[in-house]
C-alpha cells in the first residue's frame, strides 16, 4: 500500500507542485529569516573580532544600569587613571574610548542620520595609540579642541572633504570643527549605518561627556604575558575606590558581540514570529488544497475501498502523500528562503540601515527547524482530509462529481458561535488583567469559531455579494456568483487567509483610531503652549539643556520648559533584599524643570504638588504606586548611572496619561552627573500679544543653529503625538501584506483546482458559444467574490473585536470607539484588486481547456 | 455484398453544413492515426441525418470538426456558406453560439443554472433576447414548463436531455449536432428524446445531425451516413431499424 501511495502521488505531479507551493511559501519565509539572522550575526561576530584585534584588555566602571529596552548604560572612567594603566608592566599603550551622543550637521543645516528610529549618531575618540578602534583612511588624527575626524560613510554622505568646517551637536551644545581626517571602523566605512564624529581624547571628554571622563580604556599589551594575567595586573594596579574593572580582549569582544546580537535578535525574533504566523495562515491553504484534491479523488478512493482497501489504508495513503509534499515543499522552501534572506538584506539597505553582510550563514539548525515545521504543518493539515477520504463509501465510485457537503449547518453555527463567545470572553478577561496567553487563546477561539461557521454563511453571503456582479456582468457574472456559492466549504476556506488578515487589521485599526483620538484629546487639554520643539530619540541624546534655557530667554517667549528621559534604578528600601546592587534593572524616568513647567504642560498630578519636587523628589504614576503600596511621602532609593545613590521621596502621584514614563523627577537631580541628560521635548508659550510668526522664526533660528529638533505648532505637535500609534499600525499592515500574499497563492491554487474540476463544464460552455473573454470574466469574478467574502466577514469580525476591546478598555480609562472608515474602504478596495490579480493565471488556464477533450470525457 | 450508391453532394443552398476532402490526422510517424481520410459529405437543410460507424471510424471526429469544435488537418468545412478554416477563435465561438446547437451524450447542462437558464444560455452568452414565442413553443414541445426553475440535479436523465435539446433549438440555429444523445438513457426515455428530435425536424423545420451506434436511434433519421476507417462507407435513406441492422451485418462480413 505504501508503494501504491507513492505511485499515486507521482502520477499527479502537477497537483503535487501546486500543493507544495503553499508549503514552499510558508517555509520560505521561515528559513529566509533564519538565514538572514545567522548571516548578520556571523558578520558582526567577524567585524568585532577584527575591530578588537589589538585590544588585549578593557578597563571600565563597575557601575551600570540595565536599560528597559535592552543594552546597558555605564558610568564614566576617570582619565586620571590612564597613567596608572600605562605604567603597568606589559602594557604597550592605553587610550580612552567614548561612544556618546553627537550629531553631525550637514551642509544644508539639517542633521545627518535620520531622526527617530534610524541608526544612532555617535561621538568618539580618535587616538594615535594603536589600541584605538579607528584607522585613518585619509588625512590625519584630530588634535586640539577645533579639529575632528569623521567616519568614511558620513563624510561621503555629507559631502565633506578635508579642510571643511563641520558643525556637531553634543551634550555641551553645538560647536564648529575643522575636518582633518577620515577613518574606517575595521574594514567597513561605518558600522550599521551609524554616524561617528571623532575628536582627540580631551576634546571628546569635555564636549561629549563630562571633563575628565571617558567611557573606557583600551589597552594593548606587549604579548609577554597572557591577556588574563595582564588584566589581573591592571586590576591590581587600580585603586579600589575608583570602582573600575578590567576585561580581557576576548571578554569584551564576546560581550559586544552578544550585545549587538541581543539588539538584532529583537528584530529577527519579530521576523520569525511573523514567519510562523505566515506558516499558520499558509496551513489553511494547505488544508484547503488537500480537502479539494481528496474530494476530487473521491471516485478513485471509493474504487480502492470497493476492491478491498481498508479505511485506514486509504487514509494512510493520503497522509503519506501529505508527508511527501511536506518534505518536498519544505526542501524547496528552504532553498527559496536563502534567496529571500538576500531580498531582506537588500530591503534593509534600501531603508538606510546598512548591515554589513559577508557571505551566507546557512546553519543546520535552520534547516532542521524549517523542515520540522514544514512537515508537521503539512501532515497536520492533511489529517482531517485524509480521515474524511477513508470514510468514503465504496458506492461513491459510481457517483459523478466531487461532492463537498457542508455537513450539518445548524450544528456548525451553534459550535462556531459557542467558540466565538468563549473567545470574546477570553479577550475581555485579558483586557481586565488576565495573563497575555488568555488574549492569544481568546483571539484563537474567535477565529476558530468563525472558521467553523464559515461554510454555513459562505453561500448566502457569496450570493448576496454576487448579486451586483450578476446584474452588471451578464452571464459571466451570474455563473461566477453561482460558482462562488456552490462549494461553501471551499469558498470559506479559500477566503480564510483574507478573513484572518482583514479581521486583525480592522480590529487594530479600530483600536488605534480610538486611541489616537484619545491621545489627541488628552494632549490637547494638557498642553497649553503655542509651540513644541521635539527630537525623536528618547533615551539617547537630544536637545542640550542649554538650548532649552536659551529659548526660554528669547524675546516674545513667555515660558519654555524641557522634558527629557533617563534611566535610574529605583529601590524600595522595604523590599528584600534591600541591597542596591542586587538588580541592575533600570527604570525609565521623565526629567522635567519644575520651575518652568507650571501652566505650560499639565502632567495630571492627582495628589501632592510639583513645586515640592526639589532635587530629590519623585512623582509616580497612580497605578504603579498602588501596585507597590507607595504613597506621597514614601522614601525610595534612587541609583544613578554613575553609581551615586540618592535618598528620594515621593512628592506626588499622577494619572500617567500625559507622561511618557511612570516616574517623573526634576532635572536638578542629574545636574552633577557625569553622564549628561538631554531634553526630548521643549514646550514653548509665546508672550500674550506677541506676533506668533516672529516668535516662531526666532525659535527656529536657535534650533537650526543647534542643528537639532523639529519645531511644531501646538496642532502639529498633537497630531505628531497621536501619530505615534501609526508605528504599531505599520507592523499590523505588514501582517496584512503577508496574509495578502498567502491569500493570493491560496486563491490561485483553489481556482486552478476548480478550473481543473470544472473542465467539462467549461468545455460545454465553450461549445455552446462562450467566448474566451467570458470564460476569463467568470473565473475573475468568482475570485473577486471569494476575496470580498473574506474581506466583508473579516471587517465585520474586526469591528466587533475592536469594539469589544475598546469597550473593555473604556472601563479603565475612557476611550470611545471610533469606526475606521477609510481603513475599511481601503481593505475592500485591496480585496477587490486581490481577487482580480489572483484570477489572472487560473482564468488564462480556463481558456486553454480543450473543448473536444473536455466534452468527450465520460 | 450490397453497396448503396453515394448521392451527389447537394448544392450550397440546400446543405446546412458540408465537409470537402476533410482529413484529420492525430500524431506523426508510426503513431499517426488518420481519423478522417478525405471525407466529402453534406448535411441537407431541414433533414435529420444520422452518422453511424464502428468505434474509431471517425464519426465523433467528423462531428467535432463540422461543428467547429476541432480543426481539420486539411480540407474544408462549411456551415451554411461560412468556411470555418477562415475563422479565428472568437468568430468560431460566435458561430457556434448563433448558428450551431449541441446535444451531448452526458453532462449537457451547467449544474449551477436552472433548466430555463440552461435553455437560453447561448442567447444570454451572446447578449441576445431571442424570439420569445419560439422559445415558448420549444418549451411546450418538450413539455417541461413546470420544471423550468429546477436545477439539472433535480431532473431525470431524460428530462435533462430534453432540456439540452431545447437549448440547442432555442437560438434557432442553422444546424444541431447531437453526439449519442440517448447513449445514457433507458430505452423508454431514449424513445421519448428521439421522438422529440424527430418532431423538431418535421414540425419545426430544424436540421439535425446525430452520431449514434444504435440502429433503433438511427431509424428516426431521414438519412444515415455510414463511416469506416475515416471514410464514407455508404448511406441509406428512409431507414428502418431492421434495414440498418442488415446493412451493418453485411458491412461486417
């Protein structure tokens, strides 16, 4: 029987390829992201081993804070200790290293490197010591407070040549330097598309950090002792109270490689999750194809049963076929994925994020993962159709056409509705603080329910949607309408990827639109100024505080206040263990200037007072405070990045609706810290009666002199804040795009199978006078109706889901449900186009049906 | 062995369709099969002609080629005065729709359309209204008025074939081709269908060409054309079932 199954599979090579297409698609995405991730990781591994080639030891501060979003921030290292290191026996050279915020201003006055989510902009040290990471490509090293060197990529991008004046903004505000050299990082012009402005050690320390400090020392040994012994000697030479530690070259290389991997892994994990979702949606296509082919082969299976094959044997032969397709499809998918990884790479390059990729990393793990995922999904998808095939009565061998019954419709609706109800209950529970898994299960329940109901509603909905088509497109439209309704199971399964994608997008769009209008309302109420200067780089660099103060003293400006962000560690002394070094996990803190914020921006303080904030006060978000049992007056310990411990006290509670972090502190708290803080927003109010245009251009003059920040009116600023939610929507639209690709493939396959199944009918129609154009039109409109069925049910489901989520959220804060009208229109238009596009090839195939052969088949 | 005389090919005006030196070759070299080997035949207007012959004699191929479903390797086919070899696919499709009617052995109707929709399908495809009085006459003649809104799956085999014949008649075509129309029916239903075809010719003045291998079916025709090995082997006018059986027996000797 196994041999027979293999033979029967081989006899249907065409269909084999068709089914495999769905598997190839799903596994291709998966292996593509695997290979892409491995390739990037491998390249960065090589890059950093190369860059740290000459670094035998690395000295840095022991005081650091882990940032919320990955990475860490470490305290500075005093330059005074550099001499000590240089005098250690076996040390050839030692130099300071800095990697801090600095933004190069282009010749057009605009900063180089994109605002926001682009690669970071750094300032650093270029040193004559051989342990420096940079090598001069052109010109010479900078020397003194008026000279700088740029990385090669930035110099090319900004059109700078040696001798040019270059403006740079860093912690100490904007300054102008003369370009004296161009450098490369290892053998690449710029790592990851970041920009680098390099100075001599003293200038870098004073301009980028705090005078007298660098981030770390890079040490080169004379190779008389091992790196481990060298590091021990340096450690021994450094005084304990400096709080410094020494790593070997291998250790720091591994650490940097690990850090970059962590960052990249966030990105690739996201891609991999997407790929698994793609494979999941693709499994519907696989399931559908198996169902259709099993139905079409009913006669053959019935014949096998009639001549004595057991149910089990028939089922098993289908499963064997499924496994074979799984293997074939996954193998091809893996190959396709390797190509896809190159496409991903090119896409990233096109968006300006230059990832150096050298060679391809095809690892056996990716291969095994792809194969296992592909084969299991395929066999699972083949399971039900295979079982159904086994149950075929031997008598069916005498029947004519493929039967596709929708089963007991009422039972379907009842079971489906029950699943949907359970799903919605899960959704609501998740919003009311049930664990996140409940949300996933809820969504799963809703979708499963809808898919069970699908065949029951496919016929009436397809007929309704087809009514205008039939009215407008004559006989082709009429046939298309009937065809889309004749196999309700097939139609609903084919439309499933569209339905899933559209429902998710509609639900999220509804949620986003509602949140957006909510943000607009809250910010509109909280911000009573006229302008806002914003920089889109929370947490790393931004507007120097001196610029904020300068704006505040402008003529025509009534008041200007800055808001920034930093990370500290907050310790509740009542917690056990109370040891401040127990965890390095940091807390995101919003810094404000309490002297100027009043009357300009309302932080929504519900208890206590901003004026009481002082140097050591904190304002905590209500919910967080309630969770931890904190009140106004509670004493907390606050550890800064430089390790300084501040005894802080809660001075107030706030709603959190208009703050960007759960904690607010005065900027005074960080006035003496060696790592400077920046403002991310400056809110500005003009003097009563002052001409707004004039005031605006005065502020603009300062911000463009500083080369940083976007100046917005109140309206623009509020729009901008509301648009933040669009980034989340972007991801969701990516998901829609993915499900569209899969949906197209699914519709194409289903239509091809339908055309094959109906070739006699098509032959008959051609014989009695249907033109090729009419045949094409019939297939096209069937495709459009199927796609629209998915879109319409998806939109309906999405709106209900969005409504439930918003309603549940409204219990907590008040947000009102908003219908995503434009989004919905777009979805319908896209589904229409999708239907037309998917039908192109099957329609062409339908016109190629040989009339004589088709009608002679008996 | 009695060989029947072959009549003169009727002039253009009296033939609804004709083929001259019609040759159809499948495959090449050793596997070459001459399905039609230079056939000259004409089908008279207003007559019921049957084509008979053993399987492989080329009777279906002849019908497919004359009806414009398949193309000849050489030779010519005319429907009325139109040379089919001069037509492209679109014109050929239009010709089939407007000038030709079809009845096949099985699978004659589109399962998603009602009986009435199936009957007027060629008209609908051509965006024509048709002659409603004629359509009513056809429907009354097949006696299926009460089943017009039914789907093919709700009709018996005989009813389905009658609907198929009504469809073939609906556009009042130049000629109707029927390929074993009773092949799938029991003899009682088959008789009904044949009687109806006979009436379409005698009472309604239609032209029908029917491929069959049943002597009884062929006996309803005005004339029988016998094919063998892709050639016309003989013909018979005003046949009876007995005459046909005798002829076939002789042919086999």
